[in-house]
C-alpha cells in the first residue's frame, strides 16, 4: 500500500489526469444541485474519483463563483465529506464561518438602516442577497453578499440619500440627483468605513431598454417579512423569482455565475408548494421578460436541478428558439477576468468606433460623446463640468478596455467569438 494513503481512506484519481475546466464546472453545479443533481444524476461517483489537485481547483472555482459555503453544506448533506481532502474541507468550513460572521455584521447594519427609514415612514423592499440569506437560505453564512440592495419609492430617494449621509455614508462618486433619477436604476453605492455598503434602487432594471418595466405592480404585490429582527417588505414569491431571472438575463447577460442559479433553485425549493406558476408565466409575458425568464429557468433546471414544472417551461418557451441560445447562455456562466470585459457595453462602443473607417471621430460621437460622458459621471449634459471628465473617461477606456479592444481590432479568434456571442444574446433577448 502507498505510504501516503491511510488505511481506509478513499482512493483518489492520479494528479496526472486533472479534470477539464468544463467538467469541473459541471461537477460543481451537480454538487450544488437541490436533491439529486441535474437530470437526477448523483455526483457521488464523480466526487470519489477526484484527485487532490482537482479538489484544490474545485475550491478555487467555488470561491470564484461565490458558492464555497453552499458547497460545504451540500457535500455534508450528501454524506460526501469523507471524500474531501482534509485541507480542502477545513477551508470550506472556514468559508462558512467567515461568511456567517460577515453577514451577521451586514444584518446589524441593515437593522440600523431599516430603523432609520421606518422612523421617517419610508417603505423599503429588501432585494437579493440580504433577503435571500435569511429568508430563503435560512442560514446566513450560506449566501455571501458584498452590499445591500434596497428598493424605495422614487419620490423618497432624496430623503433616503440624506438619511444615509446624515449617518456618515458617502456616495462612491458625486452625482446630480435629477440626472441619476432619469437615467439610472439606483444611486451610486453609499459607503462608510468599516460598514456595509448600500445601493438605493427605485427601479429593478435600467430604464430605456426593451425590457425596462414600471415598478408599481411590484410594490402593490409586496409582502411583509422580518429581516434583521425588524419588519420590512419583500417582493412576492413570484415577483422575487421573476426579478432574480431578469437580473441574471438583462443586467448581467448570464454572467452572474452559479450563485445566481442557486438563488433561483433555492427560492423555488423553499416555497415549492406555494408557487403560482401560472402567475409567473403570465407576468413574465406581460412584462416583456419571457425570453430572459425562460432561458434562466431552463438553465437553472438543467444546471442545478431547480424544480421547475415542465409545463411552466413549455408555456414560457419562445417560438423558434435555437439551441444555440442555451449554449451561448451556458458558456457565459463561467466567464471572468479579461473575458468578462468583452461583454461590457462600453467596450462594445469603444471597439465599434475604433474599428470603423472614421476611427477617432466616431469615438467622440459614441463612447466619448458629451451625452455619454455626462451620463457616465451623472452630470447634466449642459454642465461645463463635463469637459473635466473627458481625460478620466478616456483613461478608463484605455486602461480597462484598451488591451481587449486591441484584440478585437486584430480579430483575435477567442475575443471576437466572445463579442459575437454577446451581440447574439443581446439581440435575442431584445427580440431581434
């Protein structure tokens, strides 16, 4: 017997045959699935064959996807912890503890903010992570979060901003309120040293897009809930699911990673007997979100075993949809780093202008136009301050996107393929 393997310890795959990145990603998805894995597949057999090197790479991928705490609990629930190398298991457990401590600090901060808003009579809907960690996952350490998203009525935004500023918070960038209210869905993030940061929303999706919606109906259907020990509001179950799907499809174009799909699967699992799927279908269609919601739910069912009725998916499926759409969407899930920059709208504008015959002239009609610069830095278009931001805008485009734009201009195959996929998905989501 090999002296490096303890008697009775599970055998591992030789390090000379590491799993391919896609296989590792699909295995991570299967481990995170609710119940059995996608298609009823149990990942146990594949888990038993992982080498120590595979486990180290799986941990890195789980960190990148922000699902390491959930992976720890899923492995525990499946009785697979004995197959995890001791060092990796210790790291996974540490991720759970660290996430729990951070999130408890988040909820302490949220309790203070909710109390301040309640004292002023301002209604607030808690969105995404701060709602999901406590109300859906019900173990606060399982769902890491970076900041807190709050939805408030648009006419209360000036007062809410003052409440934050009076409490010592400051926006990450200066802004003109009238411009932000007209062109954005939330204020710049409000930050305070050693405290949780906040995004104050009045819209759910950016305005001026084919999938933009009014929020009145969401407020009418909002339900009371308790978070951080205080009474507040949450989106209704159906609206919460629809918003999670729309956020993945329309705000991030499927690049939110596995955590977003786990949020969806867990939302459905937690209230599987109470979902009104007819209402989900009807609202997705009436809101103009049918394509995005169908594609996200389809992926959630196939990747992490979300319990979505076949009848609901059939009712949502757009006419004549190509299998290429799902392939493109799935490939988006695991992008990061330089690849993710290709999907940013500012790079698309920069590349389009830089690659045109008119060259730099078109840059000043597009990503460097007065209107664009004013919008990016939340200024009135007629403000003389706009000119002060041109160097900053050009510096941003060159430092953040210059190298990738050069690759696009050279038509390097991989970068060009990513951009073409972005365009295809965007056109499809818009119904083009």
